[in-house]
C-alpha cells in the first residue's frame, strides 16, 4: 500500500509548526539540562510567544 499525497486523514493541529527551526547557541550544560525538563519544547514555544508579545515599559 502506498502513501497518498494530500490525503484528508491524518494529524492536524490548531497551532502547526514552522518547517524551519529556530536555532541558537546556549551556554555550556543547557542542552543536557533541557533534556530532563518535561515538555520543554512546548514551554519554550509559549515563553517565546510571551517574549514577542510583551510591550516595552
């Protein structure tokens, strides 16, 4: 059975992810420490949204 392109069944999301990643260099040890944080990617996405939407005081 082959996979049909542009099929209507499958995974959908209210907040789809961008195809290109956001990359930055962290401090030493941060990469390994992040692996121990549950759902760190979602938390980071939420924080970035908050950071972008903050208005300067």
